[in-house]
């Protein structure tokens, strides 16, 4: 892989992982509602799950999904339903006491989420088609891309966890009314819904 290709890959990794999406929104939300320690399992699950997704796409899974419209639309529907359910649960959470009873996306759920995260699919397909497949040193290129995206995936979600955890005390509000937390959760819910709209638009553009 040339230095130009490597720089382009690093740029894609930075943009693809640090821009808002389901993973970053959930990382910030988990830290704000439950504290950074409860968010760490999900943060670790993101690069692990996405790396498995990248390897499977390099092995041909992406071609199968793109070639079977029912499978592609089923994947999109599952992703949309899960994100809308999470958005509803977030929007209905009004305080830290309720947040403690809200669903926590842990390591296992975080790994599974990557397989119904259309943004993760698009990113994996972009890496495979642009940097891995079609070259003589396919395995070497895959082994180069994997640690880069694992690092950026971990770094980006840790950054959002830090943001969420830093806001946790402020979000409690005066006298622990937690109105700020309620609005923060609603904002994150809107972010997830916006992601659903973007995923739908992107899928329609590809069809």
C-alpha cells in the first residue's frame, strides 16, 4: 500500500468513525446516563464487531447482501426498528433514576449492532472495495486496514464517552430535577432518528 493510499485510508477512518452515527450517539448517551464505566463494554464492542464485519465483507458477504435485495432491505428494516426503539426509550427517560432502568447496550449488543448498522456496512464496503479487493496483496492490505479502523473506532467512541461523562453532572440540573438530562436524551433520540432517515435515503440511492 502506497503512502498516498495509506493517507487516504487514515482520512476515511477519521471521518467515518468520528462523524455522528448510532455508535457515537449511544456512547455519549450511555456515559451521560450511566457513567463512563457502564459505557466501556459497548465502546470495546464497536471496533471488535466492525472488524468482524470487515473480514466477512472481504470474504464476500458484502457482495451477497448487495446482490440479494430482500436480504438488504431486511437488514435495513432491522436496523431502523432497533434504532427507533432505542430512540423511543431515550426520549421517554426523564431522569437519572429512570435512566438506571433503561436498556444498557453492552458488549454483546454492541457487536451485534454493527451488523445492523448501515453506516458500519457502508464503511466496511468502502474499505473492501477501495483498498482490499482487486490487489495482489489482499491479505496484507486487510491486515493493514484492520488495526487502523480498530484504533479510530475505539478513539472516537472513547471521545464521545468522555463528552457524555463530562456532561453527566451538569445534566442533573439544579436540585437534581434532571430536566437537562431529559432534553439531552431527547436530542440523542432525534440524532438516532436522523440516522434512520439518512440510512433510508442512502439505501434508496443504491437501489
